[in-house]
């Protein structure tokens, strides 16, 4: 594993990138559920009905989609969060698993 990748992983872990979906959902009071997806009122615009869908994707990241077109940065800003807060422990674990292993290839 390269030093750059190891440094990046350590930085992500040190930044506190371990919010879980439940913690994220706790930021909302009214919620509709449909399978593994949650629909809430979007904090980035004056939402009369729930238009923001939240779920954990296959890689373990918290995913957001506002059907009114709000961008992720706007949504997170209203919640006082950053993109790093969408990275769960599962996502970090998946990322580490997918890294190519470096078996004693010598110095270069």
C-alpha cells in the first residue's frame, strides 16, 4: 500500500469520518421510510413535502438526493456538516479492502 494512500486513510480516520446512517438521520424529525431509504424535508430549501432521500449506498457512503435539485454541499451546510461526514466506518473498511496489496516489491 502506498504511503499516499495510507496517509489519506489515516487522515480520514483522524477527521472523524465515522458518522453512521442513524446518526445522520437523527438530524431530522419527520421521516418517511421505504425499504432502506428515508425521505425527509430538505433543509436547503423551503420544503413543504419531503423531497430529500437519504440512504447508505453499496459502498457504505451516506447518499443524498434532493428531488428539488439541491446540491449536497448546500444540504450539508444547512446541517453544519461536511462531505467527510458522509463516510461511514463501512465505507472506510470497504475502501481498505479494495486497495491493491503491496507485497515487498522493493524500494523505488
